[in-house]
C-alpha cells in the first residue's frame, strides 16, 4: 500500500509580513527582490518572501514590476489631507 502524503503549505507569520511591509515603506524607491532580502532585519526564505509579496500586491499595497517592487499604499487619513490640499478639476 502506498501512503498518501499531504503537503501542508507554510504560511508566513504576521510578524514577518509586517517586517516586509515596514522595509518596503522605508525604501521610498523601486527595489529588486534581492535588495529587499538584504535590507530585511531577519532572513526570510525566498518562497515565503514571494508569498508575502503576492499577498501585498493582491491587497493593493505594492506594485511588482520588471524593475522591482515599490510601495504604493496611502492610508485613508493621508489621502484626506492630500485631497484637501489638492486642486479640484
């Protein structure tokens, strides 16, 4: 008889997701994934980092381009400030 193996997918911890978010927010520029890995305070497995980046892109916080990754999310209170100071067309 063959034993069926079930593969359990590893999920990143909230602490790791927040660490990646914080690093991207502070980058203030487009950075490559390899550079992001170097800037992280702790080592993160490549697969885990890619999974976090996929989640952040799906949630609208980052853009992944051919040149790298860039933080795009603007909190609601910051958007309100920008709207008040902007010019209405």
